[in-house]
C-alpha cells in the first residue's frame, strides 16, 4: 500500500536528502547508502538529473526512493513515472497533494505553522515535512506545534546535522529526520563511495545512539 513507504521512513528514522548533478552517479550513491545501512533516498528535483537518478535507484529494488523538492503536478507525474515511492514538497500545495492522492503515492507537504498543519489534515495528510527546520524554530518549535495536533507526525529537514539529530529524534511526534550531511553534493559528484559509505554508517550509528567504536 502507498502508506507503507511513509511507515518505512519511520523505521529508518533518517532520510538522506540528495542532490545529483549526474545520473551516472546514482547507482554508486545508492550502493553506498545500502552498504552504509541506510537504504533510503530522497532525490531532490533541483537538477536536470533528478528524474533519471530516481529511475536508476528505483530499478535496483533495494532502496526506498522518493522525490524531493516537488513543487508542481508535472513533477509529481515525472516522479511517479520514474519509480518514486513517496513525494516530498517544501511547502503545502493543494494541487500537488491531490495529484499524489490520485496517483496513490504518499506525500509529505511542508508545514511549519498551525495553519499549514491544519490545512494538511484537511487534505488527508497527517505526516508533514517541517522545513526549513533550522530556521523555523527547530525541535522546540515542533514540540510546541505538536501540542494542539496530537496525531500529526513531523519530518524535520533543512539545517539538521549530527549535533541536533538526537534532539529531534527524542520527540515522539518526529517520525523521521531528513538530512544531507552524510551525502554532500561534492562527494557525490566525485564518486567517493568509500567516504560516503563511512559517513552513512556514522549517521546510522548516531540514530541508534552508538559511537563509531561500538559494535
């Protein structure tokens, strides 16, 4: 079922937010994510390579691939055609949400105010993206916002790093956290899979509350 993809994000607790400039790097990056213990990818529609990168990763069958920075109905259609299993939008667009519902694909719209959360609920969405988390109040803002919306789950993204990851994950209302620090654009462009694999493994250890020297 479509909602299963969202539940899987909650299982992994961390969603790598990826920018690819060359689809030829997509398979290697996917391999680094899998080998690092985090078979999840949100490929942002910020570059011309996004659509093909999603297609390449989805074809592997071992990565939960979604499309990020989706701001139009056309991008929804392209993401679904490429094999994306979930859609993430930086803001709340009724058109985007409704088309995702029509196509049977789960969507995480951006919501950082009570009004946006309420509008998301009215559109049948109870898991939202909190973006940009770092400048929108961080974990304290999410905790406050969750008080009147007890059934809403948040996926903070934007400005999140290793230093504040634990603060977000400690909140019961946080379903998962999105971040790009474990797969920076320059390392992806360079195809440095060994360094990326190690960075991903470190990120997984952080989520699990373990140090690098622990098993």
